[in-house]
C-alpha cells in the first residue's frame, strides 16, 4: 500500500446513509480529512469482540512470545545479528491482531469434541498466527506498504538501516530481501508448531497454504489486469483470505480433535466457513475503500489507490453509467489525490454498489449462522461461532 502518496485536501460535504440489517454492520457516510468514509452504527448488532476471542488471543500470545523468545536467544548465542530477523517476527505478531484464525481453529477443535485447553490446539493457533505473519511480510513487499498495525514495515526498516550505514548495493532491494527471508522463517516456524499433527491435519494444513498462495497470485494478477468481474473478484476474495481465515482453521481444528469423523464434520463446517469467509473479506474490502484511517490503521481509499480487484469495485462498475465508469477507471493510480479518491468513493455509493455489497454480506452471514442448526458439533461451539459470525461481518478494524 503506497500510503505516503495520498495528497490530503479539505473534506467533502456529501452525506448519505445505507440501510442496515440485523446481520450486517450499519454504516453512516461521514467526512474526514480525506473524503467520505463509512463509520459504524454501534447500536446495530455486535460492536466488540466476543469475550472468548480475547481469552483465546491471550493464551496464543503467551505461546508465541515463549516460542519466539527461545528461538531468538538460541540464534543470538551463535551470532548476535541473528536476533534481528526473529525480533522482526515478534514485533509483528505481538503488535496486535484479532487472532481470528486461532479462534476458528479452537472452536472447530472443541466442536469436534476436543478439550478447551489442549496444547495441540494452542500450538495450532500459534501456527496460524505465524503463517499469517509470513503472508503479511510478503504482502507488504508486494504492496510496497510503509506501515502495518501502526508500525513501519520490515522492509522499510531494513532499507533505512542499509541507507543509514551506507552499505553496498541498493537499499530497497536489501530491505525487500530481508522481509522475504523473515517471512520465510515465520513460515517454517509455523510448521514446527504443528509437528505433532496427524497426517489428516497435515494434509489440510498444506492445502490451505497452497490456497493462500494461489489466492495471492490471483490478487496481484487481478490488480494489474484491472479485473472488474464480480465472479472473478469473489473467487479472489475467497482464496486470498476467506478460506484460510475461517473454513480451513475450522477444518484443521476438527481433524486435530476427531480425524475419524472428518468426512462427517468437514462439509458442515464448510457450509458455515465458506460464506462467512467471503463476508469477512468483503467487509475488509469496504474498510479498504471507505474505512477511517484512525480506526482501521489503513489509509483511506487504500484499495482504490492500489487498484485491488474487489467485489465492491466490480459491483460498482457493473452498475455504473458511462460518466461514472470514467471515474472508476481512475482506480489503481497510486498518485490519486484526496479529492479524486473522494469522487471515486462517491461513485461507488451512487451506483448502489456499496448497498448491494452490504446486502450480500448480510445474506452470507445469515447463511453461515443458519447452517449451524444442522452441524454435528457441540452446542458451545455453535454459540461461539454464531457470535464470531456477527463480529467478523460487522467489524471496523
């Protein structure tokens, strides 16, 4: 994300509200230093994370800190310079994050009959966070992102160090090389935490990582080819994020607990995980186009500058008239100023593309929750998964 290039200007004065529903977040069009953005209507649905999510996150954080501190000390005793790459992993994974993947893995595990505090479940949750970190390190290089979770990205830190020390070669290439290696290291550490997994769980783990990389390839291809097709953009949405955030963590947790019941459990978990995963990423797309930077930690209109091939943009393009389409064709120019970003945002609203996507998010969330009625999992898992569905489809960060 090329965050330093957005030229700021006075806010626009346009206001409009979209309909809300019991399953989807409500959003009010507002103004900020860049242009219109969508702020949550907190009186609708769940506005904060379920209590269990915070509890699960805390124990995963303890495991991550313990594991990475031991690895840092082990390699630093060999060469003090080797503490740095592991510290970069710690800096990212312990700087925040909602821990959704560990949570869905946990409730898949408990739903299939696993215990509430088993070590393999905790290790799997930590493995998901390290695998996610791998994806973020590489994603930040591909997007040329300056910051992540309010902190400078690893490749920018390494490039700055290179320049400050007047080392040989190109600072940018050094920084990107460091970030790629740090991401690869996180990838290996994720595998180490799942060394005790069953063969069935390992197969799911490998497949979800293949899917993640396939989705990321589709994403960068869709960006440069200016994909504006609804079907293709939803496929990208599912494979780059939705499946590996919800469906596959549920699968992994269930198979870790009850591999003998995989054939029965996995289809039911997919009935919940696939539509909710799509809703999760579509909510992210709304935030990427309209979110308040102070809330989301991402630049206002960041996805518009990058030309991300999102279902939101595809819907707006499909509904646009000729004049609106000419404005939408500006998406993907990293040198867009704030006024132009605001115009693009307004076109997305005026076409009805945002309203249509919000309705679709609601329908997907409803389908996911309804599917739990027939799922052969524990009642406590059904209750928690219902709360998580509300949260991930309505979140503002």
